């Protein structure tokens, strides 16, 4: 163990929040007072060696984790959550702390690979519909359906990870790290269509609200409008949507844009294809079919090219997720949680603390959108 004076209080805060515990609950587990935990976290007095061992054991973090530099995890100020009001404070803090672990992994990747440069336009203050058209034009997307939102984001330098929370209460969120690198965290427990919309929604926040308020009903409506227009551009919706007159038509056509039936019905109503009466009738029928809680005829979930390529290359060099976790002083489970659903992971493998070689030119990850 390192010198006690090198103990980093901020890492204790992150570890506790990652596990979703209050100071009192942690104090009870390690048989200390709540004031002692507060003193540790505030830096007023360092824990003893015995206390550090107890904290590491109960929090399930390696002892060395608590002696690293500060981790600038996403914060309330710069993270935009969907359905923010549905989350408890513990759920929100746990998700933000998981974002901090994703930052560690992202730094590990950046040191070893050349990823696509960030190319996310700043369209602050622009009308969401126009902003979506501008993004499509800037990225050369035309009016065709977007095949894979995760691949598209990654190709433009956005770092995409899973939300580690196994609950539908915690939706996607996004943030700019140090104002330079965009991150998106997706809930892969949701349907593929809902996750695609979440990805487009968070892109809306990244391009529309980089310098302003990213919380509240108004900005959520703007991000929703952006996502709808990005996934189902107006010209495309008008060209193909005219054939939608029944709920069956909506369910059939939703496959063209890879969106949910509800999202397609809303968009077709918005561009004038569906009358108010027909839109309401279709929504009622879709609701009776359970479409508000479970997607009808869902498609396959999207995956990450970056994470798959990184893990594949690492395995070729004798590194497993477990050994990468060892280098970062976290558990393999903490990494698996932010990878699960976006990339296949293999926990088994011998520990190789040498890591991937950084000498010479770093491997370039070529992404296909």
C-alpha cells in the first residue's frame, strides 16, 4: 500500500456513489461513524491503513484505486439526462460515477489508438429541425435512413458507452468532457429503436446545448425534435409516409427508418401525413398493443465498432478485460458494465500489466458508417 498521505478523497466519493451508497450506509458497513466517512471524503483527516482496507473490501475496489489522481467524472452541471425527474439522487450519482470509470477507460484507449477526430458542429440556438438538416448535410447523410447511430457517432469522434445501471429509470445522458470531447451513455436495456432515438436525442443536446442550459422541458423538447428530424428527415417522411393509413402500415414502415412505431406515428403527424384524428386513432391502437412499454417487432441492438476493435486488438496482444481493469485499478465487472451490450467481453485471461505498446505509431481505428 502507498503512503497514507497519498490517499485521494475524491476517489472515495466516486467509489461510494458508484455503489449507490450514502455516507451512513458505508459507515455502517465498515463499522465507522458517518462523521469519519465525511472527514475522509472532505480530506479533513486521512483514513488509517486498516480503514482503507475495509473501505476497499466493502466497496469492491482495489486498494490502489484510492491512491490515483483525481477523476473528473461527469457532473450535474454538464450532463444531460433524459427523464431526469424519474431518477433518485443515488441513481443519478451512480450513473455519473460510472461515467468517471468510462473516462478512465477512454483515456486508456486514447493513449493506445488513434480514434476519429471530433467533428460535432456547434449549432447552439438553431431551430432543431434546421439543426438536424445541417448535421445531415455536414456529415453527408443525405435523406437516407441512418443504418447505425452508434457507428455514426463514433465516426464523428463521440465516445459511446453503456449505462451501467440495470434499470429503466436511468435513461441516456451526454456531456462534453473538458469542453472538447463528447460522450454519450446509452441504456441498452431498452429496445434497439428506443436506444437509437436516445442516441439521436443526446446528439441533439451536444449540438444544440453545448454552451447553454441542458436541462428542463424546453431543451428536452428541442432534443426530441432534433432526434425525430435526424432519424426521419422531412423529405424522406413525405416521400415514403404517404402510404401510412393504418396501424399495420406504421408497424411495417417503421423498419425503413429503424424507429419505434410511436416515434414514426408522431413524426408523420408532425409533417402533415397523418391527420389529428388518424394520429390519435393509431396511437390508441398502438397503446392497446403495448407499444408504449415494449416495442412491436423490435430490431437488433446496435453495437460499438470502437470498443469491439479495441477489445479484439487487446486480446491479440494478450490482454483481457480483467487485465485492462487491473491496469486501471478497477474491477473487471466495473468495465463490463459500461461495455455490456455494445461490445462482447471476455473476463477470463491472465493479467498482463505491461499493457499495449505505445511506442511508434498508434493503431488507427477505421470505422464504417
